[in-house]
C-alpha cells in the first residue's frame, strides 16, 4: 500500500508523460524515493526502464544498462555500446516512447570524474530525449545538490525537481491510524518519518513491542539500517558518530560540542557539522529573536530514529547483547522514554503543527516559528522557550505538555505566573498544548489538545 506523498506522486507522474524532458528526485537514504518513482511508473502508458546504478566504472554501468535492455527485449540483437550517449541515441531512434529511470546516480562517479559523468548526461538530456522522459535519482544528498548548482553541466536541465524529506508527523501517523494522539506522538518520536522504517511497524503492537522487535533486534531491517547509516554515505563515520553521541536527545551550542569532543579550532568540526546537515541528520537552529547571534545558535539531531539510537543504544550495545531486548528496554529505555525523551520531541512536533497551520492559511500575519531566548538581569538568569510564534514585533509563547492526564488549571496559572515574573519578556499571548486536554479552560489563553494536532 502506498501511503502519503499524493502531491509528489501527482507531480512526478504528470512530468513522466512529457518526453524530451528530465526530472530529478533525491533525498536521504530510505526516505521513499524508489517507492515513489515506481508508483509513478505504474501510471505510465509508455515503455518503462528502471536501472539502478552499480558502484563501478562508467563502462561497467553502460554494459549493465545494455544487458537490462536485452532482458526487457528493447534491444533485440547482441550489441555493445561505448557510452551512455550512444545507448540513448539508439533508444531515441526507436518508434515508441520511454520513461527511463537512472537510480543511485552518484554511483556512476564512484570510479569516474563526476564532471565527466555530468557532462555525459548533459549531452543525453540536450540531444537524446525526443521520445524519452529521463528521471535521475539518488540518495547521496550532497552529490545530488551539486547537480543544481550554477556551473554544473546539468544546471537548469530538469523540468521537475523533487527533494524528498521524511514524512511529517501527520503523514507518519497514517501507518498507525488507530493509535491515540498520545501513542502517535510517542511512535513518531521514536521511529520518525522514514517510510522504510514505518512499514516495519505493527499497529496492533505496543510501543515497547515495536521497539523490541525492530530497533532492539540485531537481525531486523531497522536495526541494520540505523546502525549502518553513516557507514553507507559518510567517509568520516567515526567523527560523525562522536558528534551524534554528544548531541543525543539534547541540543548543543558549537562551543559545547567543541569542548565535549576535545576538538581544536582548525574548523574541522564546522565542516563535519555542515556535512551532517547536508545529509539531513542534524539541524542548526537559533532563537527567532536572536537570528544573528552566533553564540545562541545550537545543533540537534533531526532524524528521530537516529536520535533514539544515539540516546539509548550507541553507548550500550554491549549491554543489549548481554541482557536481551526486554531487560534492556526495562533498564535503559523505560525510565526516561515517556518522561524525558518523548516530551523533548513533542516540542518540535508542536512547532511543526504551527507550521502546518501557517502553510494552510490558519495563522495570518505570522512571520516566524521557533524558540525564543530571554535574559533576565534582575534575577540573574536566562533561558529559552521552546515554542514561539512571531507576528511582526509581537510574540506568542506556547507551553507543551506531554502528559497522560489532562493539564490542570492550577498548572496553567503556575506557568503563566512564572512567565509574567520575567519583566523583560514582551509576550502578546500565551497558549498551551496538552496531549490529553485540560481539566478546565478559562479565557485569556489558547488551547490545543492531541486531537487538534492530527485534525
């Protein structure tokens, strides 16, 4: 069953019907690119050729592509071709139309000069597609983004560009629709939005049962995926793992990372952080009221499954092997999962909720969404509110509560009183998001519950 991505599917399927054009589809590994492409191919009436590149020379890939054409009986005679341009010239001469997919395009340059590879496909796109729609796809995000840079041979040559990200919390919940909002938030906080991971979940099982069967089982596809993620596409996996292990379930400023990693000031840490940002594993964030203050910027893990891995398993894998999944869950995960880990992720989910409202036109006049930093010199303290909405110069703050019970009015009064004590804050409005609702509501505040998040 194909879940979500209806907009992307419509765009790609429509683009494929137009010959003499090319499309680019990319995103990090296991984000659902291949499934989307194959779903769009099902809707095509033209002949379809799907080729996944191998890590080899250009000629080895040309030979493998020609072999595929023979197997599909597109090529009915034994022949060899010296290059991709020659293969496409042959296909271009045939009296029928094709949709041709070249998947894992970065593999073509594993043993070749990337500029030469890109130049070859520039020629293909410019001169060999009169009866063909070409789709180029890949998982190495940095390589694929290079194709879009001015000066690259393929710059400006794609009719459609789809950068696929993980499914958001609303779309991810389509994989476990019968769960309560409280459960859905926990599932998303642990497993994230990778369709590859989500399809391994069983809706009838509890959160603990799904974690034990997937992430805590060394033979499972999910365990193998997350444990080998960095080794697949990142050349400096050891340093990357050290960075992610420090970030864990928190957020860290650059200086804190530098200190924890005992990194010198050569700039190598900054380069590694940038690479992890390009891989879409971490984000660099800043308070909405301090966008130009480098000391207030911080980093955090973007991928929830990766965050869970480095929060609970990275330093404790030997314990998992010794005591087994159930005992490991009880001893290492259960004490903090719903009290610390998920509440942190819930704050980020709430920011995404407001982003959804803004994009759908339900927050007119909004100018930014993020965190908000304050410095209170009277009480010699500073801090940061995790959910802030900016409407020009006015700021609305929201408190998010991941409770199994409704939020009490006394707790609302307490939170509001603490905020009012901070005289430097100029808050236009205060609101609350409580997963399981409120014991009582009174005028003066905004209220959202778990059902609102998924409506």
